[in-house]
């Protein structure tokens, strides 16, 4: 029996059997063996029942040391876990081992053998002292030393572990922090020095006056514009003329435009019928061509997908710990081993096993039953539960005995039995009904694991029931499993509701996560609707200009606001429809996020267009009641259209380029968002312009909003208000912001903010806490939380060898195996070595190795059997079978090449038993992919070697474990290619979680790539549509980069991790940042004010209020509602990030950007819209007062229609200064 486990190490086997040979056959047996008890049979025959064997400590300790490292690949454990009884390998010593070997209560010891350590001989006793051969030495000339896997002494000296370099710190701050501090101090000093030295004149804005009082207005000259200026001027004129003409056409033919818009929306929206919504997390976050997806597909197709796991974690509440007196002293057990609690767990377990029995849809039809050779029975299903140690038998659990130790008597009960089985799960008495062991680390949770000491299973705080269900590559075969899982969920919810107070339950099934994600998304629909309703109500109220209560319904813009919101939603629907026709799958993120994004952008455009029209009407005769509505609308669109085109084109390009991402969810989001923004812009300059014209006609006709068939009693007095928000910006905020000291303070403050964000960016956590994916009321969330407390073993990892190896060749075998004659750098040895340093390798256990066990199985005469017709016969069949007598290579005791292929299927069909522990059916039946040729010999394709990761709890643990496994696999691939000469072979690691965490290995490069491409696209589009204005484009670029950087800093301080969801939001933040920046910069570039400060004030006054009301206030109301969402992803990645995006974007766009423009605004103020043909206005920065000069090739000072020449003097919005500009 023992030879089955230790024959891998000849030295160990030789030492072990030698004393048995001496005890049985030695000529001087009487000198060390004494009969202690002799009994007589019923027939009067005397027999020895107990002996004393005097043996030296040197032999016992030497033999134990030579055997203690021998590994059993099939079990994934050491041989001593099986051969040392209740102590297991972790607690075993040479004395305990020999005591167990001589214990007659064991199943394989015929009589009691008392091993008595005797060092020196006397007159009577001469102790047995055979020669001990260390495991790193040859037992004889026909064998070799034990391998590194079985003998640490055979392993080469491990390289010293180099500790990581100690990071630089000074006064508690790291190098990055000090670099940022120094940069901030130097930058601030240079800036303040520049302000003090260059800005000698006052730059205050104390009052509000006409620009004709400004100094320097007479200092205007003319010169020929450059080619760049001419091209820019031409671009401006073409865009303005084009939008003006288009606006006039839409305003004059509103019903026709709306009809065409409706037809377009219906046609494109019909594609929604063909859309496919992806909810499978694998398809969402892993690209089909990604390494993890390819390897997962290979594993699933060649072997089988990883099991469908169902798990219930039970924790006692309010129960006391148990102190149990034993002959070895008192042992304190966790309260989970309370008898009443244990019996309640058994009751639950049996009820679970009864699920589906009444309809013949029970667990046995779908479960994983490794020992079943035909149709499985329920008892053959793997159920990893502590009750398996008692074979699910309460009577056996309740058995008690007594043990005497001196004068004291101890009760031996289920607690003693538990200790025995946790220390040796492979004890035949402890095997579960299915025929295999109960793994304590799986069945028990929350136990103490002292460093460099065996786990204390008796301190467990939770009991865990784990059921494994067969998974299938063919998804159509999963219906019975999913149905049974649904019944389990329903049963557990009912059981939990009525569970005893002393039992706390957490559970999950394989389908639970996907079910809960879908439920969470549906439950948040109401939150999203409320959010949109609040934004709509604000839009409807804010667009209107309420004068008096009796004209409230005339001046309101409810219909127009509703139309704008419908256009936004229609653009989203059309985008979804287009990709429905094309066949690009949608995701829940698209459905939840894109309407929010397009509403943010679309509403801003609505406010800009409507408020521009209102202000145009407020300026005087040109916007008066006598002027046709079409003229007013076309003029407004011509003025703001280029700005709308600039932002929309920048955003759409930004998102379309974001589709270069490999991540399916990010790619789909980028495509859908880019198309939705593009369509939204097109619908706004067509349908919304037509709606605006119709609404102005209604208002002029004195008709009520919504109820347009009714006319108001009071007519309009013709006075058009500028709006409260506009006045606040004009009279309070802008003059305050443009003060010299305020601008300097703002610049230094935002610079400090930027530096602080840069300091913390490297420390943003990468990953996604799986708890955040679940709604707050989800049972799966409770399971995730409990799993962190109770998890005691990591997930399995499979090292897969692709097809192409001839396993019958010795060079291939030696590259893979871990036993005798194997290479010192073999696959088995390398993974075994990695398992010795789990803190860095994340490998907790050596792998199970089918080829080693196949060698041992082949060499054992009691294993391979066959019937007379040559078919396989299980080794446990007592009669009617003959031994295979597999031909072996004499030197290595391995099967000959032809025999290797012939008997491999027998090995994979043979179940382990007491006479043959190496049967491969239970452990390896799924590990080898093979086909039979015409001679019924196996041609092995792919195969795997399974190990276990260490305990993984955080996202960093998971993706770090994958990274280290890939490093190991790369080394293995290089080694095997070198040894076999096969350059096509590949070794890769696979674990079920890899596909979800691969993205985090390259999260930072992917993020920087996506954001960099998008920022570059924004810059190029801005440069082209801003009339080739490099200065304005750079200002937009700088501001957007600062916004995204500070959002990154906000993510660190708010605990928002970097992952695919936050990456989507960062890309979206870029789009919204364009709204905060580009409108203002475009307004600045076309401003005709005298200097940069006045132009900054002008753009902030006219455009800032629209941006503030269009984005900031609109979004703020909608975002607040998201805080009440049940989904934690909504709360963290949507509420927190959206709030941060809006607040950070508004702060930079409405505070920092005007200040930046006042300092570094373009030196060429592009007054092309107001300049005569062939002229351009430029600013001469060479003088201290930086007065402006108009340079033209023409001496004409007349300006078309006489408007531009008096633009400055007649501008009622001009802000007065008491000093020259900077």
C-alpha cells in the first residue's frame, strides 16, 4: 500500500521497507524484536498480537527525512498526508509516523508494533539500525536519486531573494511628492515674478461702461494678412455664411424639415429591433482576439469549461466556542462546530440535495461525479462539505467513545473525529460518499493560518457547502443546470428568510452574478428616469424668460425644451438603430450612459442657440418684432453654428477614435456615443432650429406654450430681459474674476490642484472590486463580503500544453515529469519550485501531473487489468481479469513507446482504490485530450497540469497572479521548445478569472493611449475649425488635459479605481470638457474687444452663462438623483464620477479658462467676422501696453454696412477697464 505513494523516491522506498524485511527475515531478529503479547485462537493456536521493535532514532529520523518530501501528484499533496495518519504532513514527525505505522487500529496493520527508540545495545537488546540512504543519494546502482520535487536536497540552491529597493522618502514624502512640490514652487515663483514685472499697470474691472472710453482704440494700423490668417478668415466666413443660409432655410420651412427628421428617426430607429444586448461579462470586457479569450476558448473546446459552482457559506451567530478536553490537552473549537449548528447545516444540505427530485430533475443529472463510470447517482456527486467526513451520516456523527489516559477518562466524539479527518483527508474513514476526500480548506472558512505552521482548522468560523455542476462548451446543454440553479436560488431565499437566529447564510450560484447584474440595471431604470425628468423640468424652466405671472405660459419654453430632449433621445435611438442594422452589439453601459452624455452635450447646444437668439432680439431693431423670425434664427445660427460644429466634431471624432480600444465594452460605447453625438448635432441644426422658429412664431402670436391653440389675454410689452444668470455673470462674476489679484490667485490655485493630482495619479488603484458590481440589496453582495472573510484557498490554475508533443518520447516525458530521470528544469519541477514561494509566485500547491502517475500506474502489477477480449477492467474487480503486464523500459521502468499509447486510455478509465491509488479516472479523465487511431492507440493532443493559486482577495492579487503565471509559462515554453526541438508547442496558464482581469495588466497604457488619441483628435479638429488658430487650440488642449488630470486626482481621493467603466467615463469626460472649453475659446477668438482681458470678459459674459446653465446646472440636478441608485456601480462610477466631471469641468471652463485667455490668449484676435474683406485684426504684443493695430492692404476705413466699424462703441455688453490691458 505505502509503495503506491513513495515508490517515486527509491531511497525513501528502500529505507522504508528495509526494517520490515529485517523484522520479518533477519537472522538475528530476536536481538531487536520482542513479543509483548501472545494470544490463543479458539482452536488453541498461539499467535503474537503485539511486539516491541527496538530501533535506533538515527534510522527512524533518517527514513522519515528521506520520505517526508515525496509528492503524490494525483492528490496534490505529500505522501505523509496519507501515511502519517491523523497528523498529516504538516504535523508529522518521525516518532508520530512510526507510531502510526505500528498502530493496530489502522486498516493495514495486522498486529500492534511498538517502535522503541534504543540507541545503544546491551546484553539482551541490540537495536535495529539499518543503513539509511539520503533522498539525494542513489539507493543502489540500478536506481537514481530522488527528484527535486520529492527531495529538497536534490534541488539546486535557490538564488537569493533580492529585496525590492527601498523607495526614497524624506520627511515622510516620496520622490514623486518632492518632485511635484519643487515643480509647484518653481512654477509659482516664475508666474508671480512675471505678473509683477510685466503687468505693472492696473488690470481691475470695477465698472461697466462702453468701450469707446477705452484707451488705445485709436492706435489701429493696417497691413497685409498672412496666408494662415487668410485661410482662417475664409474658414470663418464660409462657416458663418453656410450656417446662416441653412438656418434661414430651416426656419422658413419648419414643417418640411420636421417631417424629414421624423422619417429619418423612424427609419434609423427601426434598427433597434435588430440590436443584440450583450450582458455576458466575458464578451463585455475581453476582446475576442485577446490572449485570455483565445486561451479560454482553447481550454473550453479541448477539455471542458470550468465547473458551474454553487456555494453556501454558513456562519454561527451568538454561539460560544467549544473547549474539548483530550488526552493531548484541551482544544478550543470554533462555534461553527456547535452540535446544534452542525445538525442544522446537515438539514440544509439534505434539503438542497432533494431539489428537483419530485420532477426527476435532481442534482445527479447535472453534477460532476469524477468516480462515476456510467450514469451518476446522487451519492456520486461531489459535495464539498464538512459532513462528507461522516459520509452524511448523523448516526456516525453522534457516535462517542471513551479514552483513558492514566486515571483520567476522556470522551471521544465528533470533534476528535473532525481533527483526525482535517489532518488526513485521505484517511479511508474520512472519504466522502462520492469516493474522494473533503478538502478542509474548501469546506471550512475563516480559520487561523499561522506563518510557517499548519492551518488550525479547528478555529474555523464558517462552514461552506460547495456543489460542482458540469459545464458544457455547447451552451444549449446548460438549460437543465440553469433551471436547477434557479430552483436553488429560490429555495435559499426562502430558507434564509426562515433560518434560525443562530445561523447567518450567504450563497451564490453560477448564474447569480449575471442575474443580479440584469436585475440591478432594471431596478435603476426608475432612478435614471427621475434623473432625466429633473433635467427636463430644469430645461423647460431655464430656457424661458419669465416676465410676469400672467404671461408665464407664453414666455415658457416647455414645448421647446421637451422637443430638445426628444431630439437628444432620438439621436441615441438612431445611433442604436444604425448599429443594430450593422450588427454591433450594445451593452447596458451604452443604454445607461450615452443618453446622459448626449443630453449633457445636447442641452448645452440648446441653451447656446436659444439664448443667443434671445440676446440678439434684446439688442435692438435687428431683433425686434418687425424682423422676420427666419432672419433672427439664421443670424443666431450663423453666429453660434461654427462653435456648435467645433464642439460636436471634436467630441464625435474623440469617441470614434476611442473605438480603437481592444475592450469590447469601451469600443461599443465609443462607436455608439460618437454616432449619437453626430446625429444629435445634425438634428439640432435642422429639427431643433425649426422648432425654435415655430416657438418664436407662437410667442409672437401671443399663444400659450403647450396649449398653443389658446391666446393669452395680455400682449407682450416688447421688452426682452437678458436673464438673471446673464446679469449675474455680467455685473458681478466677470468683473470680480478679471481683477489682477484674483486672476493670479486663480492661476496659482489651479496650478496647485494640478500638481497635487499629478502626485497621486500613480497611486490610483487599478481594478474593480467585485462587490461594487452588485446592488446593495443583492444576496450575491453578501456572499462576496463573506467570501473575503472566509476564503482560505485560491482558484485552480491549469498549465496547458498545446498539441504537437509526442508523449511516448523520453525527451518529452523528461521535460514534463517530476519523478525519476526527469530533467531538473522540467515543467513539474519549475511549478513545484514556484509553489515554494507563494507570496511572489501566487502558486500555493505543486501541480497534479498525470504523466508521473501514469508511470507509477504502469509499473504496478495491481493496477492495470483487462478482460480476455483486451478491453479495460477496473483494478477493483476481483475475478475474471488478468494483469496487463505492460512492457516497461528496464532502465526507467516506464512504458515502452507503443505501450504508452496503448494503455493510456486504460489509465484514464481506472478509478483509484486501496490496491491501486494511482488510477487516473477521477483526477485526469478531463486533463488529456486524445484520439484513438486505427490500432486503438491514443494520440495525445492537448493536456493540462493543474495547480492552485494562493488566496486572492483584491483585484491586484488576481491580475498579479495571472502575470506571474504567464511568466512561469513563458519559461516553460522556452524550455520545452529547447528540449524537444518543437517550436510550435506552447505552454499557457488558464484560470477561470483570467479573462476578467487581463485588462488590468495593461490598464494604464490602454488608458493613456485612449485618452491621448482622443485629446490629439480634439486638438486637430479645434485647430481646423478655429480657423487654423494654434493659440486657441493650445489653450483648449491645455485646459482639457488639466481637467482630465484633476479628475484622475479626484478618483484617487474618492477611492474610484481605474477600470473599463472609469475609462469609459474618462473618455466621456473629454467630450464634456470640450463643451466647457471650446465654446468659450471660440467666442474669445471672434471677440472684437480691445485686449485679451476684455475679450476674456466678453466671452465669459456672453457664452459662460449659457455653458453654466446648459451643462453645469442641468447635469447637477440629474446627477444628485443617481446618489440614490441601488447599484453601487451607479453610486461610485456614475454619481461620483459624473459629479466630479461636472464640477471639475465647470471650475476649469468658467474660472480657469477665462483667466488663461486673459494671460495667454492668441496674439491674433480673429475679428474676421467684423473685418472688411481682405483685412484682419492682430494684436501687437511688443509694447508694454500692448495696444492693438489693425493692419490692412487697403486704406479703406469703411466697413460693410457700417456695422463692424462701430461694433466696439455700440456694444452694450462691453466691460470697462480703468487701465490698459496687459
